[in-house]
C-alpha cells in the first residue's frame, strides 16, 4: 500500500491550476448570464397570458371567479417573485479580475528594484512577486466562485417561482375556459 503512495503524482497547486480555476469561474459567469434568457422569455409569455386571461374573464359567476382570482393572484405573486430573483441574479455580478498585463509587468519591475537590498537578491524578490500573484489569483477565483454560487442559487429559485407561475396559470385556465365557454 505504501508503494502506491510513492508512485502517485502529488497535486500541483501551480499557476496553471490557479489560472484554469480562475478562467473556469469566468466561463461559468458567462454561462449563468446566458441561462437567464430562457426564463425571462417564458416569464414574459406567461405574464402576457395572465394579463389576457384577467382582462377577458367575465367575473359574472362567483363560483368561477373566486378560484380564478385566487389562482391568478398566486400566479401574479409567483411572477413577481420570479422577476425579482431573475433581476437579482442578473445584477449580482461582483467579479474580481486580474490586473492588466501592463500593470502586472510594472508591479514586477517595482519588485525588482528592491533586489539589491534584499538578502536573497533577485530570486527572493521574484519569489515574493510570485507569492503576491498567487494570492491575487486565488482571491479572484474564490470571490468569483462565491458570486457564481450566489447567482446560481438565485437562478434556481427563479426557476422554481417560474414553475409556480406556470402551474397556477395553467390551473387558472380551467375556470377561465369554463367562463369563456359559458359566457
């Protein structure tokens, strides 16, 4: 068993891994933004259907009006909740980006100015610069992960609310159809 541990390659927490993680979170950001379009379109269609049903319902028979009003009121509430969640998911885009390459190069050059006074010389300065860059990449990737997780949760809640709108509007369609056929 110990022989297998010796043969396993150790996990390398290097710049490639950090860069890939950072880039993954930026790709996830774009995917989350793109995933907003379908729920917004479906919500718009359902909202139009709710308004059309509300305007054309006769409201003459109390036995039909009460369930219709309750269901459409619930659908309207779920519509509003869904809209709020979609809006929050869209606007909650607090991402941390790495500095521009020019700014990074300037920072590196500033670090190198201290090389003559450091005991380890240029190697020590470059090591400190690398530590700083690693910290910035880790900080950016972690913050972007948190933001993406928050947006994903909001999008999930929006989809649940959208399902509630669809369900209640569909069930409200029963008294609506009876009303339209009858009156």
